[in-house]
């Protein structure tokens, strides 16, 4: 579902060319900004959000009323210091939090639904660069992103090398693996099997494919966590038992275990703030992502614009419990950057939270982010 309002939005002045050969007309980009833009516009940082994220990186979400998804990282005196930097976070095209996507109206006045063109990560980045053009920002101080946001950061560096000075990519990859694609396909099939999906034409109907979307979210959420974290948080403890111990089973299919209840909560809460069709489109964009394939099959060629230190500085961060985008994925990018002589630093951080570690309280990440941006 779309929020009742967005704080800031801009309609791109011209059509947006897409990788599939089409062009998207009247594209609206919803975004939030924090901190003041310097007179020379040299202090702008673009933060790219993950699959289910949005532009409300450090401000209250208008639908859920929850704090911004990276409020611990962005703000006055924080690692991404808004007393020093002008932070921009835009909702990606294809999403449902104000930017043009499947729930937006087509030229005929009805929602796109599945008429919306299939998009790529590079298309999302093109839209963000068009937003920067409209703001008069020729070169970013930094682009920062985790997960799908890291994909966008790497894509911007590869396709618009003259537009950024620093690239910070966290818990991400240069391409989706077969396992990543498989999990996304599971979620998409859950949505499309929901009888309320109606081929994507459920807008204005009494019921949306919330059950399918909830299952998709549950499956994906498992990949964001670590076995260690799940075991520590839930173990095999039963739900709604005074002592939470094994035993006293109900011998049914309600949420018996605490971990089951947690996943159901995650799924149902997600349906109140996200659109099922947007989930289809964004996961497909992530599955198509392959920086090497986009640049002739060699990942190093994707970063040719940064060869011999003439372009941006890079920092890659991974987490030791992240099995969705493991450390090997980040090292693969680092090796490609090394191959062209681009300045790059890399660190694997220890955290028990799995892929979601970049969103949670990992003080070592705070130090890395601040040191790289301010250095």
C-alpha cells in the first residue's frame, strides 16, 4: 500500500530509459533529505535502501509510525553526521512508498499493475542520478548502501564513475546466486498463488494478496537471520507457555513455537506497509543483477572508470554470519577493484545477527562507516 503522503517528491523532467528498451514516462521519485547542502554541493551523501526499505532512513515512517530504518546511523553527531553532510535517500522506482511503481497510475488513470515494465538495479540507479541532476548535484561525496542498497552503490560506481568520490557497500554482492534467486522465486510464487492476486489487478478490490505476501516475507526474513541468532532468541521454546519450555504441546498447526509466531508477526506486519506487485518487481530486479554480465563478463571491467586510483575510493563490509551475501561475495568485488588498481578497503565484521547485522547495533560498523566517510 502507498502512504497517505510523502515529505518530498519530484517528477523527472523527461522519460526514464530502461534496460528492457522501454522508457517510463512521468516518473515520480519520493525522497527524504537530512542536513544542509553546502554552497558548493560537495557534501551530499546518497543512501540507497534495501528491498523492503524506503526513503525514511532517519525519520518517522508515515504508515507504521516507526523510527527510520537507519536512525541509529544517520543524524547529528552519528556516524553519517547530518551536521556535516547532506543526506539524500530516495525510494526506488518499482516500490510503493511514493516513487513510481506498479501501484501508481498509468496514463489511462488506472494502476499499472503488471503492465509496469520489468526493471533492473541499473534502472533504479538511473532514476536516482536523474534526481541528483534535478538537484544540481554533479558529484556525490559518497554513496552508501547495504544489501540491495549495496548493489545500487556498486552499480552507480560502475555506470556513473564520475558521479561519486566514495563508495561504501555493506553486506552485498555483485550478482545474485542461484540460491538467492530460488528464495525470491519461492516468495513470488506464494504471491501469485494467492487467489486475491488476480493477475496483479487487485487494486481497488476488497482483498489484496496479503496471505501470499506474508509468506514471501516470512521466507525472505529467514535468510536475513543467522542460525546462531535464531537459536539464541527463540531456540525451541514454545509460544504462550508460562516457562516457554518444551512440553505441553497442543498437537496442532497454530504457532506452537516462538519462532513461528515471530515469523507470522513479521509477515502480517509487512502487508500493512508494502505492495505485493512491488515485491515481485524488486525481487526480479535483484535476480537480474550481475555487474560482470553488464560489462562483458569481467567484473573488473565494470570498475574501469576507477582504474589506477583516478576514480572513487571504495570500502566493502561483510559479516561473518551473513549466509545470504557471504564474505566471499564482498571479496570477489574487492579482487575486481584490485585488478584495476582502484583504492579499496575491506573488513569482515563479527556479529551474531546474520545479514541484518548492517541494520542492528554493531559498534564496529559505526566506526568503519564514520572513518571511511570522514577520512
